[in-house]
C-alpha cells in the first residue's frame, strides 16, 4: 500500500493536491506497487455526505489517492485558503488509466452500472466494446453489472480475483462504491481499484458527458442538471456545501479543526 503524504483537508476529506499529470503518474506508481491501492474522486456532494454522516470519513480518507472531481471542491479549497491546484475529474483520470493499461499490458475489470435488459446488453459490456475500439489491444478481463444483493458479494469478488485483473473500476455511484471497496479491501486481489460513479455510462454512450465548453467554463454540473433534472435534489448539496464552507470559515471552526 502506497500513500501520498501531502494532504489538503477540505471539511475533513483529505485531498491530494495534484494536477492531472501528477495524479496520472501517481496512479501508474500505485498500479505497480505491492498490494491493493484505491483511488476515490469525491465531489462536493460526497464531501457534504461525509459532513452529514461522519461515519463515511474513514472509508473515504482510507484511499491512497483522493482527487477533487468537481469545481465545488476547488472553490471550497480557495474559501479555506489552501487552494487545490485544479479539478481532476475521475472520468479524465480513468482515460489515462485505460491508456496506461493498453500500453503496459495491464488487465482491467469493470464492475458496476445497469444489467442487460431485453435485447440491450449490460452497460459495462457496451462500455467494454467501445473501450476496445478506442484503446486497441486493451485487455478487459471481465465485466459485472452493479445490481446485486449482499450475499452475492463474495462471488463477485471471486469473479474479479480469478480474472487476474490488475485494475478494477467500481462504478456503483457514491458513496456506495467507496463503502464497497473499503469493506472488501482485504479480499480484493487487484493492484488498483477506482471508484468512478457513472463513468461506464459515459463510455457506453448511455449518458453524455458535457460538451467541452461547459467543462472549460466549469459548468459541467449545470449541463448534468439540464440533462437529468431529477438530480436537482442531490445537486442542492452543492450550494449547501459551498455556503456551509463560507460559514465554516467565517465562524472560525476551520482553525479549531472541526468538520
Ligand atoms: N449503480 C450500480 N448499482 C447500484 C446503484 C447504481 O451499478 O446499486 C450504477 C448506476 O447504474 C450508474 C452509476 O452506478 O451507472 C451511478 O452513476 P451516477 O452518475 O449517479 O454516479 P455519481 O458519480 O454521480 O455518484
């Protein structure tokens, strides 16, 4: 298990203050180090979930690399006067990992997203097919959709371990995927696991990522809201988090190191 040492505390979540290039270099190191390492990509919603349910901190902070997957976390770091260098989107890091895997013969397993329905294959299988086109030669050694009961967990882990995967994408949404990896960290035999939310949907094309201009203007959250208005309830956590952070700073709680 490898650990990055310089951490930036944003409301109790210990982020690594890295650029995308630094995160990608660190990820390659983790893939090649002994034992399991895992990467989490919290956004404002997940940090707010930790504030609301502090039992989540242990799972989230146990990762070897924690990157800010959202501009809200970067704004919060500025409010707290310990700025993170940049937003490092989990999806973008996953592309770097797939590229690395294809070039270095590392096996990848995709776990999560919707099962097959009628004639439509499971999202993880559609994603695998698309990814094989984008990264020729990539070895995707297994896929498993993300709808299961607790009793299935050991079988799923057995399936992942016996596939010989080096890298595991866990795409169950947050905080389910963080809890799942944390709870099963002793059993997983992969080198690297990553919690990647809806990334397989984006690779499969069932969910569109925001056009570049939205990403550039830091309005990716707004695009998601227009496309999936049902997310409004979840998204209210973003202003809750930012206003909460301003209050947290002004009230001096930051200095007392309370969350
Ligand atoms: N999902 C899953 N199992 C579950 C719940 C969700 O595999 O029990 C999948 C869901 O199909 C989707 C992903 O997890 O592919 C969640 O996507 P979302 O964009 O909501 O994730 P976020 O990154 O916002 O947490």
